[in-house]
C-alpha cells in the first residue's frame, strides 16, 4: 500500500522494526509468524553486527542458570516477570527449531558449532522464510504519530518515509557504538514522553589512579574484587580470572561490578575497589608461608621469596606498595613488613579514576524507565502501538549470556504482541 505525504509517496507497513540486532530480529520473526507484514530498518551494512562479537565470537546465547539477581535495573522484577513468558529453556528450544544445536558448558549455552556466525545465519534464514523485508544502511531520523490516524506512526529515515501501524524500537543502548548502538532510540522514546534512567557503561574494565599499572600489565590471576562506595558500604563483589592491564584492571569479575562503579561516578561519588589476590588462602596462612620460606633460605631476595606465591609482576608491585626493596634479603625483613605484605595481598585498596567508556563496554546500564512499559508485551504505556526491546530498556544482565537472553525475551514478547494485534484487526 502506498500513501502520499505532499508529493512524496510513503509505503505503509504493518510492523516496522527499528534496528536489526538480536532483539530486533527476534521481534521481526515473531510478528511475521503471526502473518503481519514486517520490515526491519538497520543503519549498518548488515544485521546482527554486535551479535557476531558476543562470547568472543562464539555467541554465549543464553544461560541455564537463571535468577532474578542476574538482571539489574531500577526494577529488576520487570525482566524477571518477562522471563516467565519466554525463559532460557524456551530460547534453547526456539533456536533448536531454527537449526541451532546448543552445547552446555556449565550452564553457559553456546551453538555446537562454537561460532556466532551460525546463530546469525539461522536468524537471517528464518527472516527470509517469514518474508521479513530488510533495509540495510538506512538510518531512522524520527518517529512521530500519524496525524491522520490515532493508531499509526510516520517513520522518517535518511532515505525514505514510512507509515506503520506498529513500531518496535530495537535500536540498542550506547555500548559498542562501532556496531551501531548510539542511543538513537532514547530520542525516539523521549518524543512520546518516556523517561530515561541515565545510561552508564556496564560489563567493562576499570581505570585506576596511580602509576604502577604498567608494571603489572599482562598478568592474570584467580582473584576476587570487592566494590565499595565512599561510605565503605559493599556494592558488589565477584571472583574469577582477573586481568591486570596498563591502565587498570579487567576480566569478568571486574566487568560484573563495573556498572555499579559507573553509576556511583555519575553521582559524583567516589567508589573504590579492594583486590584479594589470593582468595583461597587466609592472611595468617600467607604470613606463615612467607616466614617459612624466609627461614628455609634467609639469603634469598624478597622478590624471589614471594615469586612462588604470586606472578612476579604482581609481586613486585605489591612490594613497592609496601615500600619493601625486592633485592633486600629475606632475613632483613621485619615481621611488621611481612604482616603488611600479607595484608596487601588480601586487601589491596585501589582508587578508581573512571570506568571505561561505551566504546569498550559490552552493554549499557540504564535506559528507558521500565515503569512506563508493559512487561508482558513490551508495549509503551504512554503510546499504544509503540514497543521497546533489549538494551534500550533499563535492564542489563551479568556476564554469561544474560543480556542476549533479555534480547530474545523482550523481542519475542514485543513481536508476538504486535502479531496478535494484527490478527485482531
């Protein structure tokens, strides 16, 4: 169907999906399965660019271990309520139906082929099977109510204009802008009165104060990080492989606490980290080990003495922080210094300068306020026929496939709801 806007013809689409990422593709497929005419508008030159980067290119597409605590936002119940309609088990079965055999790695679900490309190809094939139109390299500029109707929209792009019965905004947040997530959807939503929880970087590294980080760069340890606010209240903690980098600290445990640090910094507060470099051992055990090693060979240097306990680069940084000369003999180190070093190993206070920005972040914390969206359908409570999915909303998951699960769930619900409304016409 063609409609005219002045002298310009506008195509009429039943369901227009803005954004061809994970949630957008899911939403388009589900709406089309209900026999709606669906079109995806994607500003990049291909669909699913961010999806291809997930799981280091292997696509950890969901996780069997599901808890409410795995999802964050002003109202984490919003995500958990939605999950009751389309769970991780549902997602595994859904992907199996379109050709993706899943493999279970301690609850982390990957495609058996171990490649993100196979997940994207399966989604693209299903889009074709459902006859979903896809427009690439076409950026949406605005979304407005159709002045001629109460239940329609006019969507203007850099190339064309469309009339749509229903619009699903799946444009993502602001993380990884190289893949197309630049916050466009926030402006579209704001035009209809939607409120925004200030976006912040999440699942990203942390930049530290100081000049010692280059000395520990490149090492990895099995450690534990604790994030405290400026009032010494514990905000978050996590344990696992931690990476020391030239500007600070990284690795999954750091990613898990980073969103809380980012939110505190937005409030002009000063959170800090505590690093436990040997979480499997107590401070008392470490002291005994150092004393035993010193007694066994009192002439060895202090740097050599602790080399078997910690990676050498980390050991040298900790010695420096304790003002212990690595070349000093073990027999010369006072018990007080040994206690100080053990304390530093277990409780190293690190001052946060900043959280790495959106260009390094895997996901966005914050987004559209969920109180203005129906958790059963993802439809706006302020504007009938307008839907929001995925990272655009104020929901972010922890590492491990949870953000993709949120994309599948929210996309499924929005697409299904749009399709059902098509049938009701």
